[in-house]
C-alpha cells in the first residue's frame, strides 16, 4: 500500500474550503479521473473513477467528519484505498487543505500510475484545481456541518441536512 500526501494553501476561510469539499457530488469538477460521485446517504458515496483506460465504480464510507477539521473515508469492496482531508486555519482568510491517501493498486495500470508518481501528481493538481475553484467562487455552493464520529469512539452523531 502506498501513502500519498499533498497540500495546498487556499485564500478563503477554513469554513468556506470545508463547506465546499462537503459538496461531494461536485468533486468531479476539479478531480481528474473522477467521472461521478453520488451521495447515497450521510456516510456512503458511490464513486465512478478512471485511471488510463481502466474505469471502475465503488462505494466509500465516510468514517469520520468534523466541520472545519477533517473528512476521512475508506473504500468498500475490491477498490482498496482510504484517506483523510484535513483543513487547517492559517488566518481569518487563508487555510491549508491536506489530502493523505493510502492506496493499494489492483490493476497493472494503477500500479504503474502509483510507482511512477502519476497518482501523486494527479492529487496535487486536483488540490490546485480545488483552490482555483473555491477562490474564484468566493463562497460555497452548499454545506454540511454535521459530524461523523470514528467507529471506535461510540455511536455516530449525524446532525443537519447536507
């Protein structure tokens, strides 16, 4: 399994960056190789992705979510990856968004993309596109301020509509 970590500094308040990221169905607007994200419920997303000529659909479970701080997930099924997006306040109008992903390539194409750094560069470029998108907009297209507690910390608390 490979670990990829990339960060970008964004010229918006941390709440604006976080709120925009929670609009999961809009992730394909700035994520290369993500064809669609469908929100199934508060903690489940169906992703359609492609790497080269390889396309696949999988479900991911949000395992932790805390407003203005972090969103963590793990994939379900044969696509094996997990990750966390963290949001760090730098000052009132700037924040740092960091993506850390643990990826276990399954196909030859995925393995080559991982070993040659293509996946790391793709994630870095995705973060840059997110930065451009959210800075140009200046506000969010929606928000979800609810919480999802990690599985080992007791019952999840879900509050508020997305």
